[in-house]
C-alpha cells in the first residue's frame, strides 16, 4: 500500500477514508489515523466526530 491514503492523487473525502480504513489491517488503520492527525489536526478531529460510531467499530475510538 502507498504511504499516502489517497495514493498520491490528491484529496479524498471522509467517506472514502472510512472505506479504506475498513479494508486495512488493525496496524495499518492505526498508522493511517496517526498520519491523518499529523497532516491536518482540524480535519482529523472533524473526521473523528463525524464518523465516531464507525471508528469505534474499527476499534480506533473508544
């Protein structure tokens, strides 16, 4: 998998990020979330608020 969630093609929307996270292993998910947080803290916080239930199911939020 590429280092970037978007594969280097630019911005992707939150729903696409969620779909990608669902396809990743637990370790890949954690790394992707860490990368998103480092890249844009505001977007990360909004993403976590908007998709909190889905992220809990993926064991990324508690």
